[in-house]
C-alpha cells in the first residue's frame, strides 16, 4: 500500500503544551496601557515566539497574580538559603525528627524542568511548619525570620498546589513509555478543563489563578486544534476505557463518534482484500465483546487528575 503524503499527521507534544500553560504565570510583567488612570492591568508574555493573546485583569485580580509570583520567588529564596548553607539543613532535619514528619529536603524549581515549580511548592506545602520553625531558630540570630510564611501565604500556597496538581498528573501520564498515550490525550485535556472549573469553595486567589490557566489553555487548544484532531478523536474511540467520551456534551459526543467511525471506515476501505480477510474485518461474530476492566489502584486518589471515569464509562452502559 503506497503511503499518501496527505495522510501524514503532525501531532504536537501535548505534555509540552501543558507545561507551556503552567509556565505562563511566571513569565509576565505588569505594564500600563498608556493611560495611567485607566483601570485594569495587562500582563505581557516576554516570549517573542509565542503567539497567544494577552490577558487583561482588573487591579484586584492582578494583585492576586502578583501575590502568586511573590510566593514563588519567596520559596526560591528560602530554597537557596537551605542549599547554600550547611546549618539550615541540619536544623531542618532536627526539627523534622522531633515532630515525627517526613525528612524531605526543600526543592528548587528549574526553568527547563517540567513541573519543577509545582514540586517546589508542593514540598513547601508539606514542610511549611518546619520551615517556619527553622527560620525562627535562635541559632540563626533572627536574621531570616522575615521570610517565614504567614497564614495567608500558607493558604495561597495550598491553593496553588491544588490547582497545579492536575497539570503535574497530566504530564506524568502523557510521558509514559510503557503504554500508548495517544488515546488518553483528549480525556486528559478534558479532565484538566474540569479541574479548572470554578466551584463554591474556591477562594478569590484560586478563582483568579484558574481564570489565568483557563485563558491560556483554551488559546493553546484552539491554536493547535487539539480537540478537533481526527487521530486523537479516533484513538480515544478505539480505546475501550475512553470510547464513550463521557466528559463531552451530548452533541460533541455524537460528533466525535460519527467522525471516528467515518475515519475508520475510510482507512479500512483502502485495505487490500486479503488483508481484510486476514484481519477478519468481514467477520461480524467479533462485533460484540464483553470486556472486563478493573479500576486502577490509583483511580481514587483524592485531588488528583481523574481522566478515566470508570463510573460514568461503564456502570451506566
């Protein structure tokens, strides 16, 4: 069968796109819009190669985004102290042992390493009490007490980790090398969308942070036409775990199902007759199958990305 050059598809690395979205929030600088009295602040991405549109916040919202950036910078500064000094890690270990908590070191984020910002913030969320005790320790002569986290910062820190956790989970799942990832790309994207939906328990900080990520997520999805890519749609349909498109609206679900079936039919119609016979494509006895699936042991993790919904996928089918 001769390859058709028109059938060669270029699929973007979705894990890379997800991390571009996550990196956006620390690549911005506040500017005025030309009128000093004009309300609202615009954040401009300093990456010249990026074609996404900028987002405009109200003054109050922009202040919350600045709080997030300040929180990240504070964590970086504290991490630098703990990595450059020999006394800080010693005191931290002492206090961790005394409190009976995990003896984990603080982490630093690296711009070129995916999810390193989340991992840094997650570690601070876990160790913020111990870090505060170290910074207040009298052996340090109160030189670094001003770096301790206050209650508002700890709340923002925990909210940030909760919002960034699904991005980390998505990257880990899409980076798998022992299983195919094409069929889980769309479910993961749709699950990320769900995780960014506002809910009644969200703080103002969480709402603004979600608004930021939703803005750029939708732009990247539209720019690269992710949700209309026929190979991703068909791969999702062919995977028994995801074939029902449960996170889509009814109209979009029907659209995806029809598009998948038409694409498969078009591909199969081009198969030679002997290949169709060999594959049993004319045998209708295989049209109905009973597939037994067990739920993943990780499927019930709280606050984690649930891109495979076993309840909606199977119990109601």
